[in-house]
């Protein structure tokens, strides 16, 4: 059942819309102002949001909240409903990330059609994402022959067909989720679901209900039972990405589930038994977090059945050219003639010398970008690389200065944010805590395209 968020301050409209959507088979969470909408628990496939909401009742405030929701809830389809049907407001809403714009009062048939279309779009995007994940894992996503990489893959292959928990460690961008999917596909659970969740992407108050679900009446707005991710992954694999960011309070609840194989949804009187294989990942040092009181030692030993460390790209230089060529083949559809570009020797040498702070994620972005920029040429040259001619981060040296380390960190985080949001600068700026203009200035300073 798809969950919808209905944000409407007019009680009569809210009642009519809510009843219509529930009759259509959706689970609906209602909110009557912006604070309630921001704090809505769990994930939603789509949202119907009134633009003119309390406390200020302005279109500007509504557009600001729209942008916040788009950044905070990736993939959600937001249908803006407003009595302010002027063209400028409609255009601003669509530019801000709205899926559609409806003028109040809304025709019930139109609302039903638009919501159904948005839900279908969500389902198609999930299908495409799932297919990409399977293709990556089965058809060369895990590319490389270097000793540290092969050691990681070999260990993952040995434990894949067991129910042993797996902890994957490594820097951001090294392919931890890709390896987790490969473990799932190589296991006896491959026909069941692989359910990923980023433990650092959800607010503290929402993670527990997202993992374990909740029952009707557990809290304000819980109008129906909601299945958590543990139940969704029953019989399959639950991937706890960035588990080092999980709040300590949620770790305690997780520990009970890991020890007993039972979960208790929020508000439930009885526990439920689930059969789930746990694969976790983190870029942080969990031992240091434990010393600091931020990660429980008992949870650590529960998730560390087998620890697989993925090496950084700079530790597997002999794989860089092969991985780059793999991404060039994937990016070939961006070229005018559809033929994959080639790398000349000077370009390969420069790529091998580059420290790749964003790891494989950065390399993929570079190859996609270079494929487009080199135009009619068959080979990618040095000038097609964004880092060519730019000063390398001082932090790559053991004698780096503090300003150099700060610059290296900023460069790495900016590239990671741009990659995470598909190059969207507004979303990246919001995630980094910068204004859009501030992000553009830093990108120009560091030569980031």
C-alpha cells in the first residue's frame, strides 16, 4: 500500500480529499500546517500539499517548504494544490520540484488521475533502480583485479550463501551498497527482497518506526498499520547503510531484533518474528565511535559476522583504467554515435596519479562528463577531465597544512553532494548547509564542473 501525505489547513477539503484517497486504497497521513508536514513520520510515495499554509499563509512560504520536502524526501512526488492559480506561481512550484500543480477546488476525478499517475511514476522509478542494481552487480559493476579489491570480493563471495551478518567498511564512494547487493544476489535469499535504508538520512524520531513499523493509533496521524522495513525484507536482506550514524537509542531496539529475530512495531502489544539477513555498511570507525559512547559494542559484535573492507580507489591504481572503460561503455548512450570513448596514455597516467577523494563515484561522474565534453573525438584527453590543471588537494601530502586539509575536505564533500543529487546545485547546497551562490563560488574556486 502506498502512503500519501495530505497537507491541507481547510478541514472540509482535508476530509473530502482524505476520504477519496483512502477509498482508492492509499494510506493517508494528514497534516494541517507546515510544522506538522515537516514532522510527518515515515516515508511517502506522494504528497498533496496546499501552498498557502499556516503560519504565514503565503505562496513564498509554501514554495520554500516545497523545496525543503524535495531535498529531505528524495523520490517523493509532490502535487501542489492551491487557490493561487496564477502562472508565475505554477511555474515556480514546478521549478521547485513539484510533480504537478492543481488549482482549488480540485475536481475529485482529476485528483484521482493525477495521484494514480504519480504513484505509477514512483513504481516505475523503483523498478528501474532495481534493474540498474542487478545489472551493476551481475554485469561488471564490481570491476577490478587488484589484490586488495579481490581480497574483499573473495571474502564476500565466501560468506554470501550463509546467513552470517556482513559489515562492509570503506570510504564514501567505494561501492559498499553495490557489494551488499552482490552478496544478496549470490545468497540463497536472492529471490526475496533486498531492502536498503540509509540510517543517517532519517531524523532520529523516524528511524525506529521506519525499521519496525507502527500500529494504528500509536501516535497522532497513525491512522493505519504501517509495515516496517524489517517486515518488507522478511526472507531477504536488509541493508543498513551508514549504520555508524544510527542513534544510540535505536541501536538498543535493533539489538533486541538481532538477538531474538523478533520485532515489535511502535504501539504494538506483541512482537513479530522475521527472517532477515543483515548486511551493514559504514565509512566510520565503529571502534572509535564505541569509545566515544556513540556506538554500542554489543551491536557491533552482532553485525560484524564478517567484516569486508573495500579499498579506496587510490589503493587500487591498477584498476582505474579498467573501471573507467567500464563506465565509458555505460555512458556510451550519451555520445552522438553511441560508441564508447577511449582513453589515451597521457589521460590514463593523469587518472592514476589523481587521488580520487570521491572514489569510484567520482570516477563514474568524470567518465560521464568527459563522454559529453569530448564531442566528436574518439579519445578522451586531459582537458576533458575536471581536475586537469587544478591544484590537487594539499591534504594528499603527509605534510599538508591545515588550510589544505580544509580545502580537500570541502572539495570532497562538494563532489559527493553533487553526485548524490545528480548535479542539482540547489539540492546540493541545501545538503551542505550553503547558499546556492556560496556553493557556486566554492565550485569555481576548486575547479569543480
